[in-house]
């Protein structure tokens, strides 16, 4: 069988993506439990940026660590990769450390994640909140952000052929979710509260046989919502969202990037095109194990998803620091 250049590029890109998230995960895992969120974020971002430099792509960050005036690395609009010859043109969404507080305090579900699209786009999510509902493939097409939590619970239960009481909903443990939590409890569904990491939680809905999670509901970061949507699209899940600006300043921020602050967003609105998603665990979680350091090296646990084929690969990598490229791991 002769592999086309395009297919070879895509497969190489999948492995390259894993190397990028591995680099960020190992670097930030060095800071685990030290209580320093800034150091954890800085280590992950710097390592990821260095790893990007070797990729044979013409990459542009469209979901990143912030605007150029807010962050020195992986900012929105930053160019990454070699930018040589026939390198592929790619849009990139990154979160070098999803769950910063979890890493700094040694709690579960910190990840390094990135998504890439070719011939498509990521929703240019402004830095604000978004109401979200995420489900796995069994709930695809039945969720509606305009309907009540109770109605969405019933719709997903009917689609899965179970009772509402059989569903488990994961929600960020925040005061803003008190009314949501109360309604879900009154409806009879079970709840898993998490301290952080709604990207990991959204992905967990697609692995319900392992995680026991059926739905994600609640309000979290809009950029994280785009990251989660990329993963869900790769495996046939679904997500709907609605921007939730907290004040007039955030309304104006959305308008400056030509985004309707009142927009309701389907999965297709959030992500499109040929997608690739990669994640590497930093601390142990529902989705992936965290980094294990060994004498002279480390073990990482990653996942890469390809939207075109809906292939999901889990990769356990054993790293020798004296043999690895200098991506800032030591």
C-alpha cells in the first residue's frame, strides 16, 4: 500500500502533537504540589513553545494563553512551527496546563492539551465564561442550551434508554452553580463535583464505561469550551454552548473580535475541518494518568484523536532525558 504524502503528513502530525503535549506535561509536572500556579503555567508554556519550533507546519495560535499584550508565549496570533517549504497551514488551540490549580496543589485531572485543524476553524472564543452542555456519542443531537437542565437530563436519559436517576453529571464546584446543582438533584440525577478541569470532564463523557460520567453541565471558560469541543468532535460526542459575559467590558471584548456576545453555539460553530486532538496527563485523572518520574527519565500517558477516522490512541511513553531533544524538560 502506497501512503499519500497528505496521509503521511497527518500521521506524522499526530505523533508531533503528542510530543508537544508530553513536553509541556513533563515540565509542569516538575512543579506539582509546590503551590505555585505561576511557575506551573510558565514551565508548561515555555516547554510547549520550544517543542512547537521543530514541527513541519505553518501554525497560528487562535486559542492560546491570552492576547499578545497579556502573555509572552503562545499568545493568540503567534506563529509556531518551521514555516518552510510545503509545511502545512494549521490553526492551533492550546492549553499547556489545563487545571493549573490542580497541578499546583497536586490534585487530579491536570492535563496538557492541544487541538489542530486544517481546512477549518476554531471559534475565536474571547476570554469570558460560557454555559456548556457536553455529552458522549449516545447523547449526540438531543441537547439544547436553550432548554432547562431538567429537560436536557430527560432528553439524554431517553436517548440512552435509562432513567434520569441513572445519569451522572459532572459540574465545576463553584458558588455560581448552586441553582444548577439544586435543580439536577431535584430531577434525581447523580452529581460529581470537580474543583477544576472541565476539558478533562467533557472528554470523560465519551468514556462513560471507564469514568461513569454521562454529561458535563455548567459555566466555565469559553476557550476551554473550544478545546473540549475539538475532542468531542473527534470521537462523535456533542456540545452546545452560550457565551455568558459578566459585564459590559466583556460584551465589548467579544464585539472587538467580531463575536456576538449573545450567540448560541453548536458543535459545528465551535470547531470544524480536519481535526486532531492531543492530551497528556500531568496529574492522575479520570481520563489519563499523570507523569511518573523515574531515574534518568519519566513515563507519560497521552491520548491522540483524529477526527477524520475517529481513531483514538492511548500512548504510554518512556522518556530518557539524556536522549531527548532539548524541549526544556530538564
